[in-house]
C-alpha cells in the first residue's frame, strides 16, 4: 500500500503553480459529448478522478488525442450508446462520482442515458435529486433500479421550462444547463449555482453556439439551439489548491509564491485566510506569502469568537474548511468551524488531536479550535487519509509537525492533487512515497 513519509517542522521556500481545477474539469470534459466536432481542452490536471472520466469518454467512443501533459482534443462523433448497459460501464461509472456529469449532455444530444449510482468520497450523503428533478422538469423520465443500482433516463423530447432548483448544486446546475442547451424553447433556472467553474462551463457552451444569459448570477436563461460546434477551452487554476498552499505557507512559516492564480476568480477565499491573520500580497496575478512567525485570528466586531462556515458561492467553499481548521490549530486565538453541507467531513479532527491540536468536536458539523500560537508544535503520527480534502489537511499538519508522520491511503489525496509529493519537494519539503501497511487498531 502506498503511503507518504513526512519529516516535518522545517520552513519551505519557492514558487508553486496550481494545477487546473478538478471540479471544472469534470464539467468541461462531460460537455465535449454535446457536439460531434473537435473540442480542445488545456490545463487539465493529471489526477485519478479526471483520468477516469477521460477513459470513460474513450469507452463511450470519443476519439481522444493527448497533445501534451495537460492538453487533449476530444471528438465525440461516434458514440456507442450500447455501452451504457454493459457491466464494464457499471463498474467504471460507479467508481467515479463525476460520471453523473455525462447524463445531461447525453440526454440533450441522444435522448437517453443510463448511469450507475456514482461513488466518491465518504463525506456524508450527497444527493443526486437536484440533477434528476431538473431533467424531469425538462421532460425526461427516469427510473432507479435498486437491484442493479442503475438510473435509466429517457429524454426523447426535452422542452424548455422554468426550473427552481431545490438546492444551488454546482454539478446539478451544470448537468441541467447541458441538458437544456439543446432542448426546444427557453429554459429558466433559478437558484442556479454561480461559482467560477460553472461560469466557465456556460462561457464555453456559448462559444460552441449555445445561448445562455445571466452567467455569474443565480438566474440563468437558456434559449435552446439545434446543435453545438467545437471550441478551445482552458481550465482555471484550482482554487482549492491555491487555498491549500496559502495554509501550508502559514503553518510552516514559509515564504511561498503561488503563480498565476486568477485572483479575481477566488472570491471570498483570500479574505477568509486574512481573517485568520495570514499576511500575503497580490503581485500581478501571483500571491506572495512571506514567512510569518505568528498569525492571529480576527474576532467579530463585538469581540465574539469568529465563526467560519461554508455556503454556496459566492460564500466560502466547503472544500477549504478542512484546510482552515488545520491552519487555525497554530494560530493565536479561537475559531468555530461550521461545516454545513457535509456531515462527516470533520471526523478527521481526531488525527489532529492525536498530533496535539486543541479541538473540540461539538457535533458532526461543528468544531471549535483553540489555536496554539505555535507555542506547542504538532507532533508527527501515523494516520490514514479519509477523503481528498482531509488528506491534504493532514499532509499540511504533518509538514508543520515535529518528527515523522506516515499518511496511509494516499490514493485519496491523489484523486484530487497532481504530483503533490514532487511539487512539495521542489519547495524543500521532506516527503517521500513508501510501501507501508496501516497498523491495525
């Protein structure tokens, strides 16, 4: 079994370039199914979840050419619709949560689709209702077979309509948008997600010939068109990686420059790190973080303890709450972390407590962190990564800790972070890949 061995407690230094955005990639790659023409996509991260979706597109009959490490062309001219009923599709689609994203484009272009119940992180329930309620509003008929764990969807006559989404789901909005672009008539989606990756998808679809207005707001209007053409698209840098590197710099008192961050697309993220007391400056489109011996958590105006909670965009992304929690363990002051969207994402705090952090897990959604102000260094331990974001949070904790840490189940981390050990070593981190079985408890 692969694991990371980390010798922590030393400052890092240098420049790092964030990878392309994983969550944008899963939407953009699905959108190539909307046209028989060639689509070129660049800045694609070389990570497991994205590579699985690319392989799945190939199995469906998409002609794929890899032009460089991060650039591919896709041509969905000859799609094999029979593949949906195969056992191979069930096993491949079921192991990847992003596979749900191919349903909207397939319904739009071919009038039918099937999808096994997707997998992914064990971070609590992640409903798919928003996707299917949206398809149903457009005229699709679907049915879930509990015995086979398959969703079968028929959409031979999609009609534009008014849709009020039951939640501002990013993947749900993206899927319904992709289904609606080729539907007859006008579709209005209210309570639409509006995060940058969704905006990127809509802009790409418009370049392909779609007619989407209201981009960047929670009210999208889509005039259906009869067909879409090819285009070129470049993914944004991954905002979760950017936030992770800001947190890493603070925890390890490192001087790090994060390159080409598309600062305007980061929304509230930089301000949240500033409220933890982290200094940084914008230099062009880079973020420079100086080495800081200490950082102090802000309070609310009335002096009460700061609460940092996740919310739909433009609120704070839930994917960075794990990072914020770890960074707070070495800050001066206290903070309440409130994870509203997923009920199991805070369960990794037991590992941080074992490392010496002062954290009270109030319930599955809330944790109070009492910062150690770097007076007491975390200590290295052996631990297992439960999901992508917690895994990187534990990796940051290990890099700041004294002694040696072993992190097992690093395939969880590598589902979302490309060549993370190589890139960290370029900053001076002592991290290496080893073969190790986790200790039984």
